[in-house]
C-alpha cells in the first residue's frame, strides 16, 4: 500500500515512515502543509496520515481540499490536542480516524489496518497486465498464476510504474515513491531497482525502456 505522511515533526515523521516501510508499505513523507496538499492533489494514495498543525497550510485545510475535490482517500489526523471538540471538528471535516500525540506505534498500526479493511471492494480488484496480475489490496504479484516474491523496494517500484502505465516515470518520482519526498538518494540506487525489475519481469513480456534524460517507461506485451 502507498501511504502519505504529512508531519512537520521530522523525528516523529521518520519514525512512522520507518515503521510502515518495515511492513512493506511505500511511504511518501512531507513536512509542509502546502507541499502536502499539492502532492495529494496529484498523486494516488491508499491512506494519508496528516498532522493538524502544519506550516503554511493546516491539516484541516488539506483535508477540506481533498474532500471538496472528491478525493475519498482514508485520512488519519494527528494532533497534540485531545479535546472532544477538536476531534469532532476533524471528523466533521471528513477525517476517517484521529490520533492524539503521543501515541503508541502499535495503535497506529491497528488504525491503519482497520482503514485498509474498510476500503471499498472495487478498489481491491486484481489488475491484469499481459501474463501478470497484481492484487493491490494484498500487494501480491503473480505471473502465469504463480506468485512472484519481489523484495519490498522492487514491489514498491513496480507499483509506481503501474500507477503510470504508458507514461515516462522520472527517476525523481521513483525516489519520492520509494524513500519519501526530499530524500537524499542517488540516481544509481533507482537504476539498480529498475535493472532488477527488468531481469525479473522480462520473461513475462515486461520491458523497461530508458528515455534518456527523462526516466523510464514500462511496457507490457
């Protein structure tokens, strides 16, 4: 699953991201309300975890933008304020859940699992790409009906390409998807993951073409 975190406390944000990535989720990490709103407006997410008190644009404003545009992505709001009134305001704005800081990571895990279970059935459909099939909900990739066990980073990279079928995917977009927005990661790391994906999926009719200076294009026969 792809989870977006918008939290200006970088230590807390990194802690949440580390926990979720260890579980195999792809995580995008942003620390500014305005950047978070713009990112969520253009990118698909399975869950968004958003702090209320953010620089430039509050979490409530981000949430209102999302719901006004028809974006039904499940949202967990984070806040240091535990008053019932504040919770009601957040839930009325369209939040699906609410966590008061400080919270236990096990509780966050449970809230994320609960939201994933509540996702509409139509979002859990299996996508077929030639000889491949991918179950988004279970994050299971099969080829000719047999399970392909990809390492989590490679699977996250595949999801990034899948979200942009027949589009050129810049290396910067892959870095953001795999490590979070603003991560200091060299392009060579992305090249390694794409190279591994190419070797694993080539027998099943999947090709990764290099658009020099632009990025990569995944094509399925």
